[in-house]
């Protein structure tokens, strides 16, 4: 109930913000229409009414809301209370920024979120205000009904009542006209005609509806102003219809009747649900100035109202169809589907990361991302880019060192900008920095930049005979020149024109195809490859050692020739390690050469390097080196007796185990399980982490915390098989996606309070963090692994070894 109340309040608040802009447009239009028939102004208030009661609309190219650059009109996200960095979009950039900066974000390791409390209190105040106004209308309507209970029927639906002071229409199904005594026959005829027109136009239903909407939006002063002005326009348009039907010759008499009603204080009614007469001064002035509109005037006015109505009812087009797949959720799925991704720091080069590792990181990290509405693609140059797919127009995820709290997803000319926790920039940078497989910047420029051309790549190898090959992991690129222009081609994906400078720079790291084309594209680790690796290392070592001669610090030599150093790591990779270590064995690693080889060896070994003393000479380091060997362990297995937990552990391990080896340890928090018609549905939040064990040192290979709903089907033998696995979506859809899957497995009936339990748990994951470490310890002990340490990398800081068993 609490969540429903908050959702209802936020929905009304979003509609009120959109309607507020519509009201401002209508107020401006009303000024421009001042000298036209009031029916036009009255009709425009229907647009405001629509905006106040409808949370959705259609998109239109000429929408007056185009300045908002969004077609959902969700100014305040439904899950804002659960966001680490809540953000609103009120349509005006400065105002949105000021409001956003004042909002308190959710903190995952604490209890209740301050913003959630504020929203809950505000929703309570809102509903109390609504109930008060609604109760006032019912009470006043009841009192008025009591006053007219002794009325005398004159004829048809016309009644005369001595206990009322003003004429009005009362009733919903069978509206009645009530008159106080004392009117002349002429005055009666005008008043009755006026009230009959109200009934004919169903104003007796529209005004109560408008008042009900006012009760919903009582906190918005613009809605109060709209209600007052709508009532005024309703009355004046009705006056004009009286003159149109009874002739303009009655202007003077009609005006005197309105004046007499005003002077006798008979133009007020005690209930907002009944129709009395009001605004005597403006109505008299409008009656006296009224001129029957011409045909062309009516036509022009109707056309203007139609255009205004379309512009105000519709939402702006946001090229949503083209952007439907440009979401963080789809970006994560796209990443997981790729074997490898390129992650690049502009100006410093790139590296490779497995798509599954980055996709899992993005899925977990993006829970706290919120979309930021901007008028154009972000003007800052990205510091760091992840290339999520290959092709002439790749999908990119950009991060910015100057604004660490921003990320931009871009592809095919479209973009989405997100606010993110600033520390996540450092995490992504750490992903780049921790890779040993490096791609020099000059190579990255050649392969990733350039101009798309009309020609397509339709075969395994270029048509040009004189081409060079660059291999990035499992991907192959070709460089060649044709007709005085330079090109980079990836088979069947793209051909880009690149600058001659990029082409020349990348050639340093490319090689000629040897033998048949098929052999060159898939070179093996044969003797020829071993010789090639040796030549690669020696050539680049000579380059590194060439300068600066005046320095004795090996780091200065490496920094001066970082491309050469990175090319050994990137193009040599794991195959370079035997050659590097062989140089120590042969005594060929002294002085500056030895220092550089030692640094290469440490980077290639990573966690397998057992020597932590940084003060040792190269030969001392090698003499103490005992390369840690990987120990194969199975995935974690639940040892308890709970059959539901047994199923969950098996499923989560299967879901999160690494594809490249190692083992997986999971820790689920099981909220509830429900059985219905042969199906079992379990609701969990699981902390999953993959590891590799090298001797007695653990290396973390990726993991995350994800809420999910797991559905199993029971077979005839009583065993359960997995039917579906539903994860929480990212960003603003996080809380709504959890509510969507918190339903019974067959009937789809919502489960009361379950989503709130899961969302509350989001604020404190300490239980599953603790359980995951306990499961890891138990798993190692069960397999007789004692004295194990966890190798924990820290960005730009020495790694730590944390004891586990």
C-alpha cells in the first residue's frame, strides 16, 4: 500500500509538471484569443484537462514540448527513491540541475533512504489534501441538496426554491435548474436559456470532473488558476451562445440582468459541483463587446485551436524507434554476446577485455545510473571509450575524466547521457589499466577511427595484394593503400578510410602475410611464430633502451617508448613469457635490459608472480621466482538440506560461472518461494563471484549482485527443471522491473509486499557479502586449501593479499 501511494503521487506529480507547461501555453494563447469567441478559449482548457489525467500520449513532430527532448514525460523517475544519484528533468536545464543537486541519493549500505522518506511523507500530505477537498465538495453538495428539497416544480426540469439565492444547475444523471423567486419574465428567459445551454453542452459533468482533477493536483497553483479561468471562459462562452440564439438585440437587457444578479449577491453557489453564475464584471463587458464571428473567423479560430491542441496533447518525437536498442540494459547484453571488447583511453592506447566480464560489470554498476536529458551530444571529448561491437558505426560507451559523474552511450548518430557514481569512472579505468594485452594508441587510431566509405567488405582478404595484417586477440584487421588513399578493413564488417599518418604509425605493429592467405590469418605457435615473438621482443627492447641516455631510471626509458613496450605485451602476450624468462636463465638479463625484462615478466605473470619485494635486482627477482601454478577447483556446491536453496545455488552457479575457467562461489538471499500448478518461483538477490586459484593466491575474475526471479517446472518424477530466469533491469527501470516479476508463477497475480522487501534489501547487502565470504572459505577448506590469500588489486596502489583460510 505504501509503495502504491508513492507511485500514485509521483505519477500525479509528473502529469502536473507537464500540465503546468500546457497551462502556460494556454494562458498565452488565451491572451492572443482575447478578442475572439470565448468558445475557443474554453476548448483549450480541454487540453489541460487531458494532460492532468493522462500519463501517456502520442508522439508528434510539431509538439510544443520539443524543448524537453523526451517522449515519455517522466520528469521524476518512478524509482528515484532507490537511486544512488537521483535526477529529475523539469524541462528547464538550470532548474533541473538545481533541484537534482539538492536531492539525497540512496546509499546501498545503509537503512532507509532519505529521499524515500521524503517521498512517502509528501505522498501522505498529498492524499490528505485530496481527501479534504473531495470531502468538502461532497459535504457542500449534500447541504445544497438539502436546501432544494422543498423546491416547487415549475415545469419540465425547472424548479423554484425560496431557500437559495442564486440560479444554478444541480444533478449528474438528470440535471435540474433551480431558480430563486423574484426574477422578471425577461430575466427568467435569459437565465433559463443560459442554464439550458450548460446542460446541452454537458458542462454540468465537465465542471465536477475539472474539480475532481483539481483535488488531485491541489498542490499546483497553476491548476487552481486554470480552474478559475476555465469556469470564467465556460460562462462567457455560454453568454455568447445565448446572444447567438436569442439575437444581439438583448445585449442591454441581458447585461442589466447580470448586473442585477451581482448587486443582489445572487451569483454565488455553495458547492463546486453545482452551476451558479459568477464573474459579473468581465461577463457584462464581454456581452456588450460581443460580435457574431464570421464564417472565416470561425474557420481560422478552429484551425488555430486544432494546431494548439495537437501541439499540447502530443509528446515530442525522440527518434525512440531508432533508439529503442540504445539502452544500458541492451548494451550489457551486447557486451556479453562479444568474445572480446576494445577498451581505450584516448591518447594512451587500448586493451582487450572479455565481453562477459564487462557486461557483468555494466549490469551491476548501472543500477545507480540515471538518464540525463541534454539538448545535444556531449561536447566534452571522451577520455575512455568501450567499443561494444564492431562495424562501420559501432556502439560506444564513453566516460570523461573531467566529469567523472557522466557516461554517454552512442551509436548510429543517437546518444543517451547518464549520470553515474564518480567512483565508477575509476573502476572502468582500472579495467583498462589491469590488462596486459595492450594496443598502442597509434594502432587504435588506425583501427577504430576513420571515415566510413560506401564500399563493403565482402570477402576474407582484401583485393589489394600489398596489405598488412594486425591481429587483436581473435580479430584480424587489414591495412592497405589504394589510389593514393589509406584504408583499414575488417572482413565482412567495414572498410574505413584513415589518414596516412595513422596508416604509417600502425604499420610499425603490422606484419606481412606469409604463405597462403589462410595461413597468414591464423598463424599458429609454431617455430616460425616463436622466432617472430623473439624478434618482436628484441626489436622493441633495442628501441626502449636507445634513449634517454642521461637517465639511470628504467621507468624513464619505458615512458619514452611506451608504444614499443606496450607492443611486446600486446603482440607477444602469453607467448612472450617463455622467451622473457629464458633470458634470465641464460644470464642475458643484466643492467637496463634486465630491469626492463623484469618489468615485462611481472606484468605478463600478474598474480602468478610470487615475489613481492620491489627492491630486488632482476637476477635476484628471477632466483626467487616460483611461478604460481593454477589449481583447478570445482564450482561451489551447497551442502545444506533445504531443497529450494539447493535449486537456487545450482542455478546461480550455472548462471554466473566463468567461461574461461576458474570457479564460481555464490551467496543468495532467498526472500520467498511460491508453488502454483506445478511451478515453483523463487525470489532471490545473489552475490556471485568467479575466482582463479594460483597455488595459494586467489584472483577475482568478475562478479556482481543481482536480484532475480527463478521459475522451475516440476516434472512427473518430482524433479524441478529451470523454466525462466528474470533479472532486475538497469537504471531507472530497476524498481519497476522487480515489481513486474513479483507475481505468482502461473496466474500472474501480484504478491503483496514482496517487491518492497527486495528493494529494501538493496539498501544493505551486508548479509550476502558476509555469506559469500563464508561460502568461499568453506569451499576452500572443503578442498583442503589452507593458507589461501585473496589478491586484491587497487587502482594506482600496490595490491593487497588478504588472508581467507
